[in-house]
C-alpha cells in the first residue's frame, strides 16, 4: 500500500503508536471521508473495520506505526449531509485532527465533491506524515470517469496548496474488481502498518482453524445426535413392544368381559327357566290317594 503525503515520511513512533488505548495523540483510528451517495459502502467499511479482530499472532508485534493492537476502533464516519454548509465545521475539523489515518471512498461522485476534497486537504495539511488510504467504489482513475478527488492525487505544499507536479496517487483497492474481504484486509493492513500478504496469510490460518474447530464441533454434534437417534429408536422399539402388550392385554380383557357377560346371561336364563318351571308346577292340579266312589 502506498500512502499519499505532502512531505517526507518521518519516524511515526510515539505520536502515532498503535496501542490498545488511544492511538498516540489520536482519538480515532481512522476518519472515513466519502460522498453521501456512497453511504452504503461507507457503512459497510465502518462496521467491517471496527468488527475486525487482529490475528493473535500479530497482536503486540511492532508494525510500521507501533505495536499492533487487538482491535481497530473507534472509526469516525460523519452521517450528516454537508451540501448546504459553507465550511466543514468544528465537529469535522476536530475529528480530522484527532484521527490517526484517513480513508477516502473514491467514486465519480467523490471526485466532484468539494467537501471530500476539503477533508483530504485539511488532513494532509495538519498530518503530513499520517497515512491516507483509499478504496474505489466506482469510476476509473485518470479517465473520463475520474474517481480520485484532486487533493488525493497530488502532494500539498506547507500552505495546503496542490503541487500538481508532485503526484501522490495511492494504490487503492477496487471494489469493482475485488471481493470485499480482500479490500477490507488491504485497508486494515494499511491501518496496522503491516504487510497485506502477512495479514492475509494469518487471517486465512485463523479462518482455517475456526473451520477446523467448527468441523470438530459439527462432528461431535453429529455423533451426539447419532447416539440420541439410536437411543430414541431403542425407546421407540420398547414403546412399540409395550403398546403391543397393552393391546393384547386389552384384547384379553375384552374377551374376558364378553365371556363374563355371556355367563351372566346364561345364569340369568337358567334362573328364569327354573322360575318358569316352578310356576308351572305350582299351577298343576294336585293328585290325592283316595279311590273314586263306586
């Protein structure tokens, strides 16, 4: 990554040392300068940088700007539209002064934005030795679809004037050509002051370790689910067997009930027959032992 600057680069340790507290004298890790038509890109970049966790193998190592921190934040992103303002205003000027780096979202709209150009010029004037990074959202540098604001393309004099014979055009990752992850890592490498290849390699290792851990976890979960499935099948078989036994017991109980009902009917029928016979006997004429008269 090449950083545009208006003067020669000096040793940045001390004032711009990246530790886990404040960034030297800076309150913000970076200031995002953008045209509000590029708001979606700005929002994504803001969240991606602040959410990024630096690989443990790099944390504490000496980067170009001091010890490498665990996290990058806070990042300043202005959400107010400046179209009707005459000046940047104290809020933005203070944020620019308190930022350790500047990130410019370049586009055909940003190249024409007076406010983006003023932010770049002010930052490069007050911080000539702090990094100015860029990312291309749309457009092509040095073409009829120019995406670089003038103050990004050229160095500045000590008075803040453009020095057009002193180019300072950055090597900006292009979102039109590269995926967001690689663009994000290139910008983060610039903020940390480490090589992109080293950061990308370590980030890939971490991703692979995480995938391996997820794979192990997934295997454990699958094994546990398999055990639960086998147990569930065993319980299901037991439940089916018990249901069959219950059904058999119910069928036997129903048969016994039917048999008991049949026997009760037979007993009742027999009793009724006995009563009927008894009634018949009681109504039959009685016979005597006396002989009939002659």
